[in-house]
């Protein structure tokens, strides 16, 4: 995977902006304070299949995705910079409208408006198999009920792998909302479910184990993990990272 800083990327994109045949099938980019990522607007990486981005302004990621041409099958966007709602919305719409072959997606979701835009992605990306939702840590309210109802209503048939990351010290997923989600999942492919909350302790999760075991016994959950450490890669639900038991 290519892991490049903004200065190197700028030079590469300047060379490639008139050439639809990109060098990369996989790209990892990470922003820094004061970085200018405007060069992403001119990138036409037609062979790109995997995009990993962190600390990049949403509007530039949106324009990059629009230019890629529909080959993306994996998008991992963590800690995007949303300088206003329109840029945030532009990113979600770019994915929904330009990524028909998407199989794995990781996004930071903030509120109800985000969930509405996420639904458009779920509907348009019918090959999606795994979804990772990161609960934004800068907004105190998160509508888990709305998210779960949307997933029940709109998930494509092959989508059965979920991760929910809760950052900072906000409350964990309501037991009632989680129960509702799992109960309504009956009749679908058995779910692989991971939930991770930072700044937590094992005692907090004890009340969830009985619920998850119940649905595992019923065949609704195939495998679950619940805890406060990142023991798996973002798009891995079975095999733990090296060094974890």
C-alpha cells in the first residue's frame, strides 16, 4: 500500500492529472495540521480499488472519489475534517453515487442527517459485505435507534458484518436498541458483530453477554466481539491481530 504525505502526492497528482491510468490500486493518505490537499481534486486514479484516509478534509476526499471512476471496493475514512455540513454531505453523496462495487466501508457518522446520507450509500452499494461505523466523539447525541432501523430497512442481502466504534466517554449502545436490531435481523445471513468502546471496563459489558449469547444460540449472530480494545483490523471479523489471544 502506498502511504504518502501531501508534498509527494502533490507532485504525483500534478504529473497524473491528465492521465486516466493511475499507478496505484491501493492508496493510504494521512493529513497533518495546515496541510493543503487541494491536489486531490485533480487526481484521476482510475485503477484505485482501496482508499484509506485519515485527517483529510471531506470535500477533497469527495472530489477524489468522484474522479476514481467506480472501481473502489474498499473505503476507510477515519477522522475526516468536516469544516461544514455541506462538505460532509458531499463526501457521503460522492460514495453513494460513484462506488457501485463497494464491499467494505468505514465512516465516521455524526447525527441523523449523516444517517440519512448513509442510507443512500447502503441502497446504492448492493455488493457491500462489511460496514464499520465510528461514532463521532465531538457530538454528544447519537441516534442508535435511527441507525439500526435504517440498517434493517435498507441493508443489501450480503451485508452481515458490522462494527460499531464508540469513542471518548459517551454511553455505550442502549441494550434495548441493540436487542431491537438483532431481533429484526431474523431471516437474514447470520451476523458478525463487533462493538468497541474506548475508556471502558469489562464490567460495563456484562449485561450484554446474555443478550448476544441468546441471539447466537438462535443463529442470528454467527460471531461477536465486545470490548474496549482494537484487537482486529478494521475490515477483519474473524482473525485477531498478531499478539492477541
